[in-house]
C-alpha cells in the first residue's frame, strides 16, 4: 500500500531501482 503511494509520487525510477515495481517500468 505505502509502496504504491511512494511509486506514484516518485518518477517510478526509485521503485524500479528497489525492484518492487518491475512491472511499473515506464517506456522512458
């Protein structure tokens, strides 16, 4: 839950770096 909010606030790169939002990787 909290991770989802963090990913939304961040550019998404932070989450990707953590390896938690591997599926949330943007095309950029």
